[in-house]
């Protein structure tokens, strides 16, 4: 991967490579600064094939750090600053990570014994670092490039080891999209999410420009200004965010040449609206597990609308092989649903340090003409359409997608059952109101009772809130259930297994915070509490409650701000919500805004 960046730096050293805020690094600057990182890592004992952690928020320095690690012949493990310290410790131990490149101020999120290096301290020394002979191990194409963790059914996360060849086959001169030297890509995904592989390396390996979106990971309101200011031409959006922007911000696509989406099942209605409004735009629906490196198949179209209720997932990208098999590993005919298996150059090495899990999912290719060929069993059910493209149908197991991340509900269940007060647990997904899904957990306490007379509603609610708080200290945000419901028992089917379909759906979640709610003190706070409760599906809501602790996320934040503007006739800056996070703070900001209106009054429209 880094050799392609080196070639760009050698051929076009002054061409723009990475923009963050008002500053842009040229390819020559990027290569030189990455060389300083590589020199520092080597001096600290990093050797080829090691795994180096990166804990850094989105910035140009983050891109420099990733490239610098690759220049040493090592692989990177990107950590999400939004994850709790316990999660970081678990991933670092699983990947056997010796060193971590960190952003100043984030080191406290790591174990105290962890060896850390401040990225900002790695600066070029002396003469410019000419990109003529990049360091790379002899077996570079098959060497490990990065480790990306996914959810595991046992409660232990699985680190997918992705080699350089897998990324190169997808992004270097791809056959599923055109990348031009004057293209501008926007990097907005968490770097720990494998969509960032496309966002970062597609432009840099092909000489285009990468724009790193400033601000927090939930900065939805920054996307349109960045797209318009920087002239973004290629935009990859997670499915939920794609749906939201098509519905609420369609104007941002007017100068975008190519829109890509993936991570969850695409909405045919939103794709049709986009292509109807912008018929000259190219659209790609990408599908693929992390184990086959970001995109395995793509459906790319220019002006052709999807037919029927589903958007196809397309055909395999170059260097990728797919087969659709029945339970006996026999190919199924077109139109018949089967499980998708994939192989080829995009295949990961397996799960780092977990040979048993690797053997279970990476199986021998029964159709191979040469020994050693493998297929990855995706667990996804698909059918082949008449034109040869594939259509996603569903899952063969209980795995779900939450905010674009794959989640094994059994992983969360294992964390719940591991607690002494929990006898049984079941975790399911349900719609979250934004086109995505959220997790809902049901538990049976070990020592008598739940929300019935044996324990009382308050005791049950307290246990549910406490369990959710404990999970938030161990798991990334997308794996923390929206609510933990305490029950006397779990329903069983005729085979004696938990009948997840019989678990009662929850329309409104009881508030799951440890401190009691502070009631509204003004009519404006009362109005805001009612709106928050409606958007979050949580009750009651206190005026000092944290929006994100109540289950809010970027898409719900965007929805809340839209509702406030429609109902109160005043625009609320997104930073007021992200920085203040409470109704009390928002009410103060709204009071000032309402007072500034002609004939200003702190009573919002519709308030007696």
C-alpha cells in the first residue's frame, strides 16, 4: 500500500495529498512526515510484522501515523477514542501490540504500562526524505497491513488480519470505480471502522486528494460545509447517514461525482430519489465483510434506477471470487437463496491469535484446483439474479448491523451473563427510527425477581440501569444496549431455546441512568423534555440528562435539531447539543435565540 503512495510522492511531490482544516499536506510532505514516524518507531524497537496501535482523533497527523507504521513493515491497529479504556486494553492485548502512537491528551485511555509515542513529536530531521526506496519486507503483498476487530459470539472480539494485497486488489486502479487525480475524497468514518480503508487509501494510492472531516465523530452537520468548501467529488456514506442526507440535505450531492454506500441494507427508495434528482451521478452499493476487506461485491450504476424493493449488491470486484452454496456446500441455481462464500486476493489471513475461530469461518475451498485455497463463510444469505448480480436476503445466524458495525448479540449476552447478578440474558435488535437498528437486552436476575412484586419496579429499573452502565465501561458505544429490561423469565420455543421473536418489543425505554431525573423547571424545559422523549424513545427525561448517555447518536441528533427548528421556529447550532448535551444547556441557548427574534419571547411557539 505505501509503495503506491511513494510512487505518487516521487512523481508529483507538490500535488495536494491530505487536507485538514485550513492546512494541506503535499504528497512530498506526507511522505517526509511519515518517514519521521517510521524512523521514530524503528528507533523504539518496532520491527516488520509487528502490530502498532494508533489512538488519535481525525486529523492529518492520524493519516501520517498510519502511513508511517506501514513504512516500517509493521501493521496498524486503529483504536477508537470513543471506546472505553477497558476495550482498548482488551484489543491491545489480543493483537499483542507493543507500541501505540497517541494524540496528546489521549494516553490516559490506555493501560498505564503501555508504551506510547506522541505522533506530534515525530518530525522530519535534516534533509528531505526522498520517496525513492520505501522500506518494505520482501513478502510485502502478503504482509499484514492492519488489524480490525469485529464482534465475537463468545464475548471475545476477533481481530481480522488484513494483508496489503487485499487492499491493493480493491483500491489500486479499481474496476468498480474510476479514481481521477483531481478527485477529492472525504474521510468521515472512525478509522477503526473498515470503511475508512476505502476513504483513506483509495485517494492516496491513486494520487487524489483526501479531506479529513474536522470535529467529533458525530459531526453530521459538518459534512455539507466540508463537501461544498473542498469540492468533494467522491463520497462514501454509511447506509443510515446516506438515508438521512438524501432525505434532509439533498443539495449537498449537486457537485459530487460518485456516491458510495455500504455497511447495512441499502434503501431502494433513497437510492431512487438520489438518482432521480441527480441523473448524472454515479452510485455504488458496496457489500463485504471485514474478513474480505471492505467491499467484496459492488453494484455501480449511472442513471439506472434499482428495480423492486431491494438494491442489488452487485458483482465481485477484481481479484475476488464468490460462490452461493447450500448447507451441503453445493452451488445453488440462480434465483435460489443460499449462503455466500468468498475468496481470492481480498481474503484476510484470519483472526489474529485465534486459530480455532479462523478454522471455523475460513474453510477449505471445495472447488479449488490447487491445495491451500480457502473460502470465507460470510453467514449472509443471497440469491443470484437473472443478470448475474447478487441480492442480499438476510443473515443465516443472529448477527446484526448497528450503525454499520457488525455485532454478534451473543457477544453482549456473554458480558451480561458473566455478571454474578444475571442468570440469563438475551439480546436482540430492533429498528431505531432512523432506518438503522439498536440493541435491546433482556435479563433474568440470579437472585429472585424482576420488575414484579418480588423485586419491585424500582429495583428492576435500578438493575437494568446499572448493567447498562457497566457494559458502557467495557464495550464500544454501538454494542451497548439501548435498554436492559429485567424479567422473571425468557420465553422458550418448543425446542427449549430462547424464543427471541416472542420477546416483547419496546417502544419507549425506561430511563437507564444511575442518578434520578431532574424535572423541568420552565415551560421551555418541559417542551424540550417532551421532544427529547419522543426522539429518543425514552421516558422520563431529566433536564440534566446527557443526550448521548440516553442512547442518542449522530443521526438522532440531526433529527432532534430538525424537530426543534420546525416546532420552535429557530435554528439550533449543532455544537450547542454536542457540547452542552443537556436540556438545561439547550434551554439557555434557545432562550437567547428566541429573545433575539422580532417581538422575542422565551415562550416557544405552541406553548401556552
